[in-house]
């Protein structure tokens, strides 16, 4: 009877997720959307606390979690995967890309189980893992996050780049690695200021743009998403009008990119995100319109300075981007 009840819960949650999972990427929940503050009896059974529960605050909400979360599942939130990589936190369950763990996360997924793709969590597997806490992305609709909370304490982690510090501190608090998280943040800020002093004169009065090639198309992002906070807020480049106007991931044509005519262009291209058009970037680079852009003509096109799967708005992405810029010809041009 107990087994049937468990299966019934799993089927119910899975059915609910299937109904709205197709909208996960396009209908984001608000960053402050919360799972229930107290875990249900099922959640308590699935995620026993080793040293008693504690209440933590994140995104303006309170969450009851174990004193130290040993069994963490990360689903839908590549941001949290990057934070885990930086703090050397090994989740028991993690996102797969194309059915496997990306090599980027090899050091923390050696003992993890795959819990589904970015927008398609495997509820059955997550239920069996009995997680202490589940980290999801705020890109999921609120009702999906609430359904996941039936399995265990669930925290929707912000995908907005400007929340990167709070995201890292959250994982540090969950795992008892607060000091390590704070040290990382302090070092980054110091290094970013030093790089700004070098790179500021180079970028002054220049148009700088970060672009992602995804599903065969070109996308720009708002100034608080992707690598944009690093480029504009921290390194001092002026924000182009088109970036200021963008409300979310925005598809632009090649003609529009040519009209913007950036002096410095950062492109992220991943074959995993362009499976149906694997040659699209090579074709783009051979296009006369693309070749006419200032950044391309003047040798200021930077492709995949960091791993193309990095999200841009995480501590890990920002640190790696900073390191890559620091040794690039852009800095050497000063």
C-alpha cells in the first residue's frame, strides 16, 4: 500500500510536469517564487535531516532545510551546476545534456545520477534519490516548482545574472561552505577592479556586444543577463541601446547585427545548442555581411573565450571570463 502511494505521488507529479514542461524555457516563474516553507510529510520522509532542520532566506522567501544538505539534486539550473563546480559540491543528481554529463562538470558528477535534461526533469529518479534539497531554475513555472516540492525541499534558483552572489552564498550556506564562497567573491571583485583599470581605456567609446548562437539563430540579452553584467557594469563598457531595450533573450537578424556594428564582439557557440545547424557559425563567419562588421574586420571577434555551455551570470562564468579576458589580445592592445 505504501509502495502504491509513492508511485501515485510520482505519477501525479510527473503528469503535472509533463503538462507544463514544454513552457519551462519560455514562461519563467518569478525569481521570488517559493516552494512551501515547510516540507510536506512526504518530503520529510524523503529528506531526513541529519542534525535537525534550519531556516534559510533566499530571494525574499524562507526555506526549511537540513542543517547541512548532503544530498543535493540540481535540475534545470545550470547556474547551480556552475556554483557547485566552483565550491566542489557533488550533487547526488544532476542535469544531463544530450543524455550525458557535460565534460565541464566531470569533477563533480563522477558519482551523480542523471535526473533528466534541462527542461525535462526525471521525477521518478529524483524521488528515488531522496534529496535533502532540490535546486531548480526560476525559468520553471511556479506550479512546476510546487509539484517538485512534494518530493523534497525545493528552492528556485535565480537565472538572472545580477543574483550571482546570492546564488553562490545560497549553495555555501546549504553545504557549510560559507567561508569558501565569501573568499571566492572577495577575490573576484579585487581581480575585476584590477582588470577594469587595464581594459577601461580600451573599451571607452567603443560598442561592445555579447552574442549567443543558439538553434541556428543569433541572440542578444538584457544588460543584467548572460555575460553582460561583467562587460558593462564591472568592466565599464557602454551599454548599447539594443541591449538596454532587450527584455529577455532576443533574436536578431544578421542585418540587425551589421547595423549595430560592434567594435568588440564576444560570441558563444555550442554544437549541443545547434544540433540541427552544426555548421551555422562557420557559414556565418564566411558571410560577407558578417565580415563587414568592425569587430570582425579589425580582429576583435572573440569566440568561446570560456566553455560555450557556461551561463555567463554565475561566479564560475564570471571568473573564467575574467581570466580569459586578462590574457586576451584585447588587454594586450592597451
